[in-house]
């Protein structure tokens, strides 16, 4: 809208169109922000319910972000730090115990 001219209109008309576009932009921003926050609160609530808690803490917000692909795209794991959320639950595969093969005793055959 910047640097655009309106044929046959006065400056007032241009200003009114500019503010109308600004209002719709503000409304779209408000609606999209409200949707993102509602989605985040809903998934955080489900994470808290899974842990049998009634209060949503920053920990459950972090878990909800990590379990939702769209939220993880908005808030990447290495670039966003959520205060008081703790660490991401992950155990490296090297630290896990390796399963040992079962030794089966074969019965001795009496000949």
C-alpha cells in the first residue's frame, strides 16, 4: 500500500483506505495469535492431564510444543528456551543397556 496511488482520490481517501487495511491486518494478527495460544493451552492441558496434574506449568508447555509438529516449527527446540521447563525427556541410545543374549542350557543326553 505504500507508494501506491489511487486514481481520482484525495489524500483523505488514501488515508482512510490505509487505516482500513491496517485494521484488517490487526484483526488477522489478533485472530491468528488467539488461535495459536488456544492451541498451545489445549495441548498443554492434555499433557498435564496425562501426568494427572490440574495446573499447567511451563514443563507441560514445553512437552506440548515438542509433541506438536506445527508448534515445533514455530518454536524450534534449540532456539527457544522456556523458563522453568526443565530438560527435554530423551535418553541417548548409547546410555541404554544392551540386551544380553539368553543362554539356554541344553539338556545333556545320556547315552
